[in-house]
C-alpha cells in the first residue's frame, strides 16, 4: 500500500482479531447448523403470508398491498440502519474521550474485524459472508419465531420484509466498500448496485469524509429524512454528530499540538499498534518504510 492511501482492513496491517464479528468462533460454528432452519422459517412465513394476501384479495388490490408492504419494510429497514449507524456504530452523540497512554490513543475493539470502521473502511472484508449471515440470523432468531403469531398479514409482511432487508444490509455495506476499492462483488449484489436499489459506493464514501451525512447502510432512500432530523437537532439544539474515532483522532492532534502522526494502540478483540495520519476525516496510511 503506497503512502497517502486510506487504510483498508486490519489484516493488511498484520493486526488479527480473536473473533471475526459479534459472536465467538464457537458460537458461529454451532450457529452454522441452526441458521439454515431460522432462514427457512423466515422464507416460509414470507411465502405463506403472500399466498394468504393473494387468496383474500382477488383484485389488483392484493398486488398493491404486497408492493406497499415490501416497500414500507424496505424504507423502515433503511432508516433503522441509518439510526443505528449514527447513534450506536459511530457513537456520534456520545463524545467519548479515549485515553492517551505513552503517546498512543487507546482504542477499544469489541466487534472483532468489524470494529473501528472509520479507521479501516474496508474492515468488513475480513469478516466472512457466512459469519455475517449466521450472526444476523442468530440475533433475529426470536423475532423471526414470533412472526407466526402476528394476525394481520399486511403487518406481518412489513415485518418480514424489514427483517429480511436488515439481514441483507451488512452485505450491501461490505460490498459497497469492496466496489469502491475495485474488488470482487457478487454478481447479484452488483446488479442491484447498478440499478441503484442498494447502497451507492460513492455516496457512502461521502459519509466517511463528511461524517454527518448519509448514514444508511442499505440503500440511502431514507438519508434525506434522517439527515434533515440530524441537521435540525444540530442547528436548533446545538447537539451535532461527531464520529467517535475521528473525534478522538482530532483530540489527539490537539493534545500533541496538531502533530501529523497519530499513534494508535488497539485493545480488546484486536491488540496491536498502528501509526497513521488523519486527512479530510480519513485515516491515511503512512506507507511502508
């Protein structure tokens, strides 16, 4: 990697995680046998719900109901990813101040290779697709099982669609970054990318540069709505978002009188050290010596 490039992922800097993502490797291994059953149940619920709606409504109204339910689920999922990304993933309103020890900014990693996304924008490259889908299905296992008890079919289809699109969103996010770097993208996702239905990689890159726009991880159809809310809170309540890692890197530079080099010490799921720069809110590789 040449000098001046943004960082990509942990393993390219010889930093290795104790686990890939949210759950331990043992849980993921066991989950490999359970996840297909959970997915099959979700697909069955979607199939039965669609059939029921079509049987109860012989006119074109049934198709309209199906379309509205799926689109609504898509929009809610998109908005949900934006809210979670802003408030939880980026910790934009926590204003947490990391410790500086021995000249190093101490950064805690809790989500394996998925940690510190703004330091390593393509960190999801190191998380296997199988780990992502198993993790998602295990996290949504109880809500998926409860789908059977929802009496209203239109509502059930909205929730089914919501869950399905939330399961897809880590892949749209991961491969938007892969597309930005010119790396392999599964053909089916690439079709949706080209059609504009999933996350635009250039628009998402803007998020990494500006840090207070375009938080959606699925498509971006809700970005205008959520951005308006965020900007209104910022303008009227003076509570503005600050991405956690970038915020702490800026504090580090101020602490050391705007030093050019930021020394980072990772602790937790990933342990090791990294020297880099911060330019335009992007973490820049120093290059090989």
